C-alpha cells in the first residue's frame, strides 16, 4: 500500500467513532484515532511497544470472549467468529484502567486483511447483565432501581459525548398539599411510574430515587429540546395522576453545561 493510499485510508478510519483496527494476516496493521485515544498512545508503533500481543488486552472474564476461548495456535479472529454474532463481545481496559465492553465486527472482504471494529456497548451490556440478575427494577414502583442506576450512571457521560448530546435531569417528589413527605403505597407508586413512562421516550431513564421521589435522566440535542421535555412534565403536574387529591408533584430540572459530569448535575439538582 503506497503512502497516499495509506493516508487516505487513515483519514477515513479517523472519521469513525468506533475503535477500528486493520489486521494484516492477523497482526495489527493500522489503528484509528479513537483506538489510539482509548489506549492513550500516539501511534500503532507505540501501542505495539507498550501492549504486546493484541489478545492480552482482553479481560479474562467468563462473560466475555478472551484468551481461554482460543485454541492453541489459533488466531483470535477465527476463534471469535465461532461465537454467535451477538456474543462476540470483549472487555478491554482504557488508559484509566476502566473496563469497557465492545461488540466486535469483522470484515474480511479484502484478501489478507481483516477490518475489525469495536463498538462500545458498555451501557447496554451492564443493563443486560443486571436484567439477568433481576437487579434493574424497583419492585414497588416498577421504575429503575437506584442501585442499578448508580452502577451505570457514568455511562451517560460517555453516551452524551459520543452522540454529541447533553444530559438533562428532572427530579420529581410526591408531597402532600402542605409540602410534607408522605408514605406511598405500592399502588400509588405504580400509578405514578405508569403515567410517566407513557410520556417519556424509550431511552429515557426513570429511577426510583427515594421512598417518594423519582429521577428522570435523558439526552437532548440542545436547550430548546430540554425545555420541551420540561414543559411536558410541567403540564403533567396539573393533571390528576394520583388517586388522592391531597398529593402534589414537586419538580425541578437541570441541564448539562460545559461538560459537567452526571455526578455534578445530581449534586446541584
């Protein structure tokens, strides 16, 4: 491959958001900027010098594809193709030693070369694992459980940056007419959850925060879109969503600015 063709290919790779590695006969030949950023290296040569064989990046955990699933003298690219497509998942540590999960895609259209993409599915995978462990849902209300949310909430920072969106938070607290907290039975909690789930989007996250409070987490394009969300819930406050007329729903909202983390937003809210 001449220098011009290689430079053009490198430019195309760098335009992608996924981690991409081109292998030649099973050995890394080219990496994109997202891959280099993930491992905090400036070049493929630096990566090879610091990290050794590629498969050493794979976290040896039974939930993911790793070296234990590779036969002796077998290339990992051949080994992972034996897995079902949705199970071709590896976990790797970034430069801050944080584990991330990736769905692996392999293209072999060009002889002797393999174009391998690593799609970050950390948030979805955590959600799937938690569902398998029956740990995602608050049983009384049917909303997401706070403990589950706390485990995945930092993934919203990544999702916002990756999708070029901003994080919005809305906090709901069910009070009596005098503004005091009141105990809520399971029926009332489920009515609240059912109503608000009917007006939020599929990817929005409604969390049971405390006994009588909920947190809604969502991603929006801009402040204008966030205002539309907030107005929708302001309107909902005026509707009778509780069986008792002695209950009111107090709301507050906050929107991400200047790359604030979701932890910072929650503290301010």
